[in-house]
């Protein structure tokens, strides 16, 4: 099995390193990721300037690693079209520090990178943890590895595109795994104004909306201490998401606890 790993936190982010260490126990891993932090850049693709690539010191020994002067989506496009020899079996983006829930998937660089893998015809996973500085990254790395194994064994559909979020909890306190849908109207964007003594400047601020959350959504699952797995697709208006077996949830948590 061959897995392309990327992210939006930058090539030397802690989450990416933890993910690669775990995945290389089951697969050949290639890393192609932005050379700097690229959060909230969404699906942006660089069209009007050249992209430069540098082969860098591996984030994990003996893992082929490339740094890209571009976006997460650029990284995946370059990897699949130019850098990675032979076909990959799966694209995984993460582990993102901070959740990608509800409306966030539309601006998430983590999800945007996974989307490019999916558009190129590969199964893809975006994986995040609900904290900006989490001590539980290993839970996410192990879960990604379990999901990769299920895709490789055809226990999951081959055309899957998953947005996975874990609560910031020790494994013993995670209540379950839920197959969810995206919450709607989860955030609102506002603008703060300031002045630096020379001119006015503005900060864009994304604020959470406090409202009753549908129990089928990703936000509800995380708030209740569950892992959220949301199947995504490219036609957001009417194309059904791939079917995931109901047995996946209970079995997956048991497997993660035994890992």
C-alpha cells in the first residue's frame, strides 16, 4: 500500500510527523506538504506564478519528503502529477491541530488537500483533532491507520472521501464513533477594526454560533465526546454520500482501544 500524506500546517508540523510515523507501519509513505502554515486557505490552487519544490530532510527517517512553496491543494496536485512514482492508493491530509467541522470544511486547507486526492480518483481522508495544542495526536494517527487498512481491504468503498474529527480526549474517555453530516450555520464571520497609529487595519474573526445542534451532525458528535466521520462528496447539493456500514462505528472504537 502506498499513501500520500499532506497537511495545511506545514511540512514540519507535529501532527503530520505523528501521522507518518504510524502509517509507515502498514504502508510506503510519501510526504508532499506546504513549506509553511496554510490554514483556512481552502481549495486554493496557484495558477499565476511558478511553484517551487524542494526535497527536504525526512520528517520521519527514510520517508521521501518534499516541501512545496504553495497551497495544500498545490501540494497534492504536484505530488500526483509529478513527484510520486507509480500510483498511490490513498491520500491523507492532517493531522490538523484544531477541528474542521460544519462550515469550516469550505475554507479548510486540510479538507482542500484531501479533496484534490479525491478529484484525482483516489480515496481521501482529512483528519483533525479538536484542539490547537492536543496531547492526543496518537489517537488520530492510529485511527487514520485503521481507516487506511479498511480501505486497502475493501471494507470501505474505494471512492470514499472522509472528514474525520476526534475530540480532545484520552482514548478511555471517547464515547463512540458516529457517522455524521456537516452542521449548517455553525459560524459567522465578523470584522474587527483597529489602528496602528498610521492607518486603519482589519481582522476577520470567525465566531461560533450558539444554537441547538442536530444530533446527526459532526459538531454534536464532537461536543458529546464522540469521534465524527463525515462522508463528503463534490456535488454538495444532491449527490448521495457513499454508504458506510453501520457496524463500522462500534468495531472501529474497539479496534482503536486494542491498538
